[in-house]
């Protein structure tokens, strides 16, 4: 391979190799909807690591099928990758897209190589009370509503999409995640106009709900990038327009709470993703990793720093209820 580079995200390192420089990612990543910056706080180019946590080898061909193989921590892709990238219906599901291969590979390496587990969640931090709110859920659950309304209430941003933690000798440690969020224009203009950039305020009609923008919220981030044993409030939201009031159902059973945590931590690592509309790439999970993740989930919900775990039903304007 003629072209090599290294990538580091949090503590995970990946060596990239290709016979085509055009296939390698650009640095710094642009702030846009498909960007890995909507998943992680920082994506850094580094010198090619001697012993990377993982490797990705890209063999560009002019024609033929798109092929993928994984051997240990080395992933190999072969085929007309540039042509497929140009024709893809959704570039987020590509090698470097925010729902694509490197995103999931990094989550796997953080967990398997560094013991860092990753919530699919928004994170907000109360600086004065040293309290971390982790709002965990998939697309459409209401994370963005919690995020923007929490910022409007004076909380600091800890992550828009991915919140990382690890059990360390000094205590349960949390690592800052992404600072850019993909948000529908309709949500911004109708519910949180104070966050909408001026250049987007004139959009009307169906385009409001079809289009998302990558909103850089880094000016509102917490002062610290790492939190050691803050008080933890863990929320599993279900937010609906027009739903009256605020209902918080405590998840008091530790087994049920651990299952909710485990399911969230496992989602992006375990699921199969289809790249470039045609290549199914299975998840990275296996029995040993899943077992360690379950133990981490069980330890987390029983940890002394946990203040509250609840499922919340509400609307965009009352979602915080009595949580703060």
C-alpha cells in the first residue's frame, strides 16, 4: 500500500492503508451532518502507529464487487470504493461517515482495548452541583430536546451523541463526547429558535422537517473534558409533541436498569450496518465482550455515584420536570 496515515479518537488508534490517497479521510474533519465530529469530540490525524489498536486496509479497484473481511483487528475493503461513495444514497453509511465503519470500529476498540464503554446518549453537566445527566436513547427518543432545553436552563454540554465511561482506580471516570449535533430545522425554529443560526431562519415548508444541520455547540461545553465520580442522573427519554406533563418512572430494579444500560451500550457495536447501499458489515460483538459489557452495566447501576435512574415521558417544554 502506498499511502498510510494514523487516526486517534479518545484513546483508540487506527492505522489506515490504501493504494489510493483519495480514499483516506480528510483532516480536520468538516463540521457537517455526515461528520465523525457528530460522534466524537476530536478526530486527530497522528503519525502511523507502530502498534495500532486496529488497522483498516483499502484496496481500490476500477470494477468488481465490494468485498470486506475482518481478521482479528484488521479490516480489509476491496472494490470500486470511490465510485460507490459518489453514488451512495446516504454518505453517513460509508467508511468515514458518522454512522459508518470507522465510527463503530472505534467504539469496539475503545471497549475491547481500553475498557471504555460508550453510551448512545447526550450528556449535560451541572458545574455547581458536580452532577452529570446522561440522556440515553436512539434516534427519535428525545435526546436533542433534552440537550437544547438543558442548555437553555444553564447546564453545560458534555456530549451531544456519545458519552464514554470507564472504571478506574480513582473512581468512575467520564470522558467528554461530541460537541456537534445534527438537528432538524423544524425542531430548532419551532421549539428552540434561540439556537438556530441566522442563515437558516428563512427556511419554510417541508424543508423544515426534511433537512438537518450540523450545529456546533462547542461554545457551551463544560470546562472539564474528564469527570471523576460526579453524581449521576441516568435518563431514558420518550418525548412527544403534545404529550401533557412530565412523568418519571424510576427504574429501581437493578436487573432492569442494567438491561437498559446494556442494550444502549451494545447497540452500535453489535448491529449490522449496510455500507454504500450494498455491503452488510456485521457487528463486532462476541460472547466475551458482551459478558464484560453486562458486568460493567451491572456495576454502573449499583455504583455509589448514581443518584437517579428513570424513564421519562414528556413533551419538549416540560421534559426536565423535577430532574434538575
